[in-house]
């Protein structure tokens, strides 16, 4: 059985802000996100991604619970 990776990269889900459809599973570096918030006050989320339900590019936000 494979062991889980240890480190700052965390699995996340991306949910469409318009239709609330769950569309993507990805990872991001939590340490980089915290540094960016401290220095510039900005966040990398929401990200514009293609939504299959809306059939267009919409902002997708971070979702902690993976389905």
C-alpha cells in the first residue's frame, strides 16, 4: 500500500462559483499561499477554470472537502 506524501502540498477541490458544481481535484502549496497573503495580501483563489455544467470559463473557489 502506498504511503501518503508528507509536506506542504495539500489536496484540494475546486467548485464552480456560479453553479456550485464540483469539477477539479488538484494540489497546492499551503506555505506559498500563506507567504503570498502575508506579503501582498492577495490570494491565488478564485481561479478561472472551465465548468462542464455551465459550458464556459467561470471562477472556481477552493473547497476543503473532497467528494
